[in-house]
């Protein structure tokens, strides 16, 4: 019943921009901390950006100043605006929803591909 569906990945020119979206259903969205993660082949999944309680945000050092995370609780959607893209950003990007309850409840989307720019 819980679904997180990412969209917006694609091919861009070096230095170009993309905006990723993650639409959630089956959860009380405003109660969840939301994050964007990425995983490249042969590498571990890493946190890219998160928006947590009180709309506090944090970012990986490698994307600070270039990526922006935001959320629209009325649309049950979290966004990741990615600027100044380069091949080092190539990965599958996934969104995560975490309730931060005592059970450690969390959910993952299937991910969306961001290929190397041409």
C-alpha cells in the first residue's frame, strides 16, 4: 500500500540541471523525514540530501550549493533540484521516507536513473 515513486531522471549536457520528484502515497506524509540517496555501480548508497523535522535540511558536502531539497506536503511530494551536473553525479537516485518511531519504520522508492551527461 505504501508507495514512493521517483521521476525526473534523464540525460543532460555537462553543467545542466534536472529536477527529481518523489510522490508518496499510503503514509501520512507530513510526519515523515524525507531524503534523497544515490548509488553508483560498485559503490555504497550515500545520502545526498535530507529534509527533516521543522523543514531542516542537510546535504552531502559534494553537492552543497548545487542541489536543493524541498517538499510540498499538500502534494505529498519531495523534490531534488540538481544544478551544475557532471559525470560524477551519475547514479540511481532513490527517495526515502522515515517515521523515526521506535520501530525504525522506513520506506524506499524504486529509484530513478541519472546518467552521465553527454
